[in-house]
C-alpha cells in the first residue's frame, strides 16, 4: 500500500514524463492537471529534486522537468525518494 504523498509523487513524475523535449512545467500546472492539492506539491518536488529525479530552474522561463530520461527512472526510485 502506498501513501497519498507517494501517489502524488508518481502522478507528478508522470506529468513531467509526458512533456515534449525541452518543455518545462510548473508545480501549479502539475497540481492542477493531476488533481494534486497545491500545498503538498512543493515538498514532494523538493524531495524529487534532491534525489536527482527532477531538475528545476528558477526565474523567467524556469520550471520543472525530469532529471534524466523517463526510461531510466524506476517506480522504486520515486517511492524511495519520498518515503
């Protein structure tokens, strides 16, 4: 059984995996598209970024994207990153 936090992390990673090429997203956009409560997402993204699963850039034109190829990321890595 997985926690809601883990489910939200998996859904956020799914959203990022479905971006095209160099496209980026924002935490607010991910929360809206995946139905994730916006107050939980920054902490989850922070943990995913700390482990290298997500890459973030600040400033104008910044955003979130996968830290490496989607095919190189396992479900177990996502679960371990947030639990």
